[in-house]
């Protein structure tokens, strides 16, 4: 078994029995019942806990007259996300900002987690990125159905000319599935490759190279988090638009 991260070991000690029992009932018995929670899941749980704690701290410190540094930073991030959503989605974009903002912060923190000693980058695992992409897939299709209705959304997928529906509908369905796969593989490949290169070159030149690759890791992490927010915004725009 691969060496278990300390945080994963804590989760498995506290919740391993419950998780293993649940997986068995669902028909997915874990390979190691004593350690059913893998590292990438534990790292995602850690990121969620960090986000919840940060949200609680921010909520307690909110101030209109004298905002702190943390509040100012988060306000700038929120404004950036709102501007991006409005530029891409247009009218009604505010409805989707919570989801887009959560995606951005979650993926960003997951990407950066590997920079901390003894921790790993969960987005360097395909199951982690596929889970995020699946959430995006369900979300924008749900809002497409909410906006147009079930029949209307199916017509939406058929294109503007019904005589082409027999051709356009399967293409659109495959296109939607490919979006999910593309979104997950893109993030996974970038973060996995970055981690491997950083480990290899750091072992060869352990002084200057770690700083260089650390900076590169931060840049790629921010860029990939932005892309993971930008593409879902585009998908939402396509799903809820009146014209296809």
C-alpha cells in the first residue's frame, strides 16, 4: 500500500469503519477495509475544512467601515468572479456566481496543497478532477432544464433547425460528455505532470530548482483554477441561452 499521509491516517482512524461499511452496502467494497479513504479524498476534505474555517473567520470579521486585509482580498476575488460571469453569461449571471466562486477557490486550494510539506495535490488524481467535472456537468444541464424545461432543453440540444435535429442531437450529447472528460483530463494532466517534474528536478538540483518550480506550480495552479471556472461559465451560458 502507498504510504499514507498523516491527515489521511487521522480520517481513516476516525471514519474508516463507517466509510468501509457504507462502501460495502453500496456495492463498492474497499481494497483495504482498514484504510478505505485514499489520500486524494482526504486532501479534498482538508480543503473543504479550510474553506469552511476561512468562511467562518471572514463572516465574524465582516465590516463596512473598517474591512480587514482578508475581507479586502476576498472582495477583490468576488468582484473578479462576478465580472467574469457577467461578461460570459450576461443577464442573470449573479445566480451562478456562488457555484463558479466555489469551483475557483476549491480547485485553486487543491492545486496549491501539494506545495505544503507532507501534503499532496488532490487534483493530480483523475478521480478528483473527474468528480469536479461531473458536478459541473450536472449543474449546467440542471440550469438548462430549469431555464427551458425538459422538452425545451431537448429542443435546445437539437439546434435551430429541426430538420437537422437527427444529426445535431447526438453531436450535442457527445459534445456535452466530451466537455466533462476534457475538463477533468486537462486539470489532471497539468497538475500531475507538474508534480512529477517538480519531484524529479528537485531531487537533481535541491537548492535553486525548488523555488523555480514552486513559482511555476503557483502560476499553473492559478491558471488552471481560472480555466476551471471560465469553461463552466461558458457551458452555463450555452445551456441557458435563448439561441443555440
